[in-house]
C-alpha cells in the first residue's frame, strides 16, 4: 500500500497525466452505510455551524474534521469502502457546513428587518442555490480541477487528501500530521478559540496623524495554509492588506479629521467622522472598496472563463452519442444545473407573488450567481474555503440586485424581504461552489468518482438546507432581540440588512464601491491577479500576515536544503505537518466554538502580560520554532535511511 500521496499531487505534471492515489476506476466509495454516515455528519456540521456562526460570526470548514471523524466511522461501519468511502464522508460533511456558511449571512437579515420566513421559502431558495451552484461548477470542472492542476494549489483539498491517506497508511505522513495537529491543538486550546487564557494577536495601531493598523493573529491553521500555498500567492494577498491598512485607511482618516464635528458616519449616527478610528474606517468604508474590487474582479474573471464554459457545454452535448466517462459525468452536472434553474423560478414565484419580479429577480440572481460561483471555485483553489470571502461576493452581488429593485421601484419592506430571499439563493450557490470545488479536487487527487462525489454532495447540501432553515426558525424569537442583550451577534446578517435598506433608501457610500472597481481595473491593466489582491484587501491584515509567515517558513526550508532530494523530503513533510496544523485548527476551533456558545466552557479574559503584545510575540516565535524544527530535522532521517 502507498504510504503517501504521489508528489505529482502537488503539481509537476499536466492534470490529464496525473495518476491518483487509487488507480482502480471500478471501485466505488458509496453504499448505504457511507451515505448514512455522511448524512449524519452533514446534519451535525450544518446545525453546529449555523448556531456558532450566528453567535460569533465565525465558521470553520468541515472538510478536515469530516475526513477524520468520517475515517473513524467508515473504519467501524463500512471498512470495505476504505479511503474512497472516507472521501465521500468528508465531502458530505463539507456540503452541510457550506450551506450553513452561506444561509446564516442572509436569512437572519429577513428577521432583522422585521419580516418572517417560512420553511418552504427557505428550502426552495436553498435547494435552488445548491443545484445551481453544483451545476455551474460542473461546466468548469475540467478547467479548475484538471487543467489548472499544480497552478491552483487547493491548500485545504491537499490537507484533506493528506488526512485521508494518513488514515490509511500511517508512517511519516501521519507522524508529521500528528505533530502539526498537536501544535495547533495546544495553541487553540490556550487562546480565544477555546479557553482564551492568553492573547494570540499582535496589534500595533498608528497615531491620530496617520491612522494605520498592523496586526498578526497567531493562528496555526492560517500558518499551515501559507506553507501550502507558497510565497507568490501569500505575498499578493498581503500586498492587498498593506494597501488597505497603510494606504487607503490613513488617507480616509486624514480627510475625515477635517470633517465638521457634527458630521456622522453614513451607517451609524452615533459615530462622528472626525472621531473614527482605524477599525471604524475599515468597517464602514474600506470594506466597501474591497467589495467593489471583488465585484469587478469577479466579472472580469467570469468573462475570461466564457470560452471554457462554451467548450464544457459542447462536450456535454456530445456526451449523448459518446460512451466517454467524463462526458457522461458532465451530463449529470448539466441536469443538476437545469434542475437548479427550474427550482429558482419556482422559488421566485413563491417568494415574490409577482410575475414580473419573479422573472427579473430570478434571471438577475442566476447571472450574478454564475459569475461568483466560478470565482468562488477558483478562489478555493488559491486560499481554501476557510477564508473564502463569501460575504464579500454576496455584498457585491446584492448591491447589483438591490439596484435593479430600486430601478424597478420595488422598495417596500415586502420587496426588501423578497430581495433578501433572492440573495439567499445567490449566497447558497456561492458557498456551495467553494465546498463542492474543494471536495471534487480531493476526489481527483485520491482517485474517487466524480459523479459519486457530485451526487452525495448534493444529498448532503439538501440536508443542510433543511437543517439550517429549521435551526433559524427555531431560534427566530431570539434572533429578533437586538442591542446589548442580543444572544446572537449576527454580524454578517446585520451588514446585509443595513446594505439593502441603505440602497433602497438611497443612503449608501457608492463612491467606495466605484473606487474599488477603478482599483480593480488598474490591477487588470497591469496584469495582476485582481481577486487574490482584493481578498487581501478585504480580509484583516492579521489573517494575511500570518499566512505570509507560513509561506516564509517554506522559503526558509527550501533555501536551507542542500539538494533537490533533501528539499523534496522536507517540503513534503512540511506539507504534511501543515495539513496537521489545518486539521488541528479546524477540529479544536469548531469544538471550542460549540462549547463556548452552548455554555459548556466559559472563556477567560486574559489580563496583565498574558493579554499583551509581548505574549503574542512569544506565542508567534514558539509557533514558528515548533513548526520549523521538525521539518528541518527530517534531513537527519534522510541520512539515516
């Protein structure tokens, strides 16, 4: 039995020439036991993600936890299916979690504007978005998964794949994954993800004269992603954060200092412009520039992929007279896409009760979804689903859809509810696209069936739609509570409700959106990666800086290697260790959030030195040293062998 993934899994060969971990195409990964296990995991991850996400605004990707938990359950109840069955369970886990990561951004916003949602409304828009998202990704499967193999690294897909292989083979892969898991687990238990005993964020804020902010979150999960994606992508993302935090934010701060003392922020009457700090500037203005950048980048990226979509459609139609397996599988994706379109129109009539609104709303929603679904699939190949800017892409698409509603004169509270339900369709399609793209990449690497993954992922997503909608309905009375006593923070949902209400009332900082579009066009003219820089612009610098640290560790490891063979061994072990960092961060982080929001544990508030930047710096040094030394020590084993 193979002990590790083939090195070609990370690139070096064209996708069509890649030989997967399992080469026997006749083997199946599904049976009744596998589907039941996957369905249970999908429901569990959907409910826990919905609850914890509405509490804290934080969601944790379920692919790796699903792979590890699924591996244990498959070993106990469906051992004959082996790694292929484990692959299906991780995909189904991701399906349930992806639904929650999308729906909680929008559906609670309907409650916040004073409206109600019904089970049938939530299920129809959710199922429509699920089928549409999976179907759209099927059009560009060959391009994203096969043609871009080695270019799009799919860091979390590779971590999941390493996890699955390690569960089968043991050896070095599981050893280094175990080291990474232990490092990540210890740090997460000590910090805010769990007990919050010590500070894990290093923050420096500039003076009133020049309002800037630099921050680093000592997060092993993000460091592991940085090691996997490498220096180029990490630098591009960090460049976007530098532009936002050291260019745009100080510029806005400089001019707002001159504002009249009675002038207020556009979205909060209690905030005076001349008193805004860097966090307020970022949340009220800079984030919308990032949304404009992603809007423009998404449209440009989608236009570039039109030839690929056309080719995919041609291959699909040829499948009717062909026995080629890939064409047959693509036909299944097209059928799912058509199903999504049909459900979308049915949902549009149910939620609008207006033929004109239903037709226009459904068409615009599907066009925007198509654009951002493709973008989400590609971004997943760059940064994984944990940091996929679903809310940012939803903001961009929601702005356009809201503008359409305003032009049509649909600005009543009932129209606002219909608008948000259309947005729920879009956000589900976008979120599902990320999870589905990631899961299909794992199947490609492992050697699983594309059609089995597509069908099982669809089943788990539908389960997720039902569970998440039901969870929101059960908690609706608590979600209506606002202010300091609110049991749920609902940061994304509050943003969505504010955004739609602001556009419909004409009170939105459109110059910020337009500035973002112009900046994206500037990057396009320079032939720079718009979306990679835009996501760095949109994400906090605390995230992109620790990702860069992980990439720099990889550069150090490569430079210190004496020859290619030693470098290959070190980098391979480093990727396994990084996969463990991601796995530990995902599992312990998810467990910690669930225990926190359910009241099982009560996080402490660090005080004294434990709450200082000095503590964060010590923790960062400890993380870097603990990560680097085991990787560098792998050369000793190389010599002994």
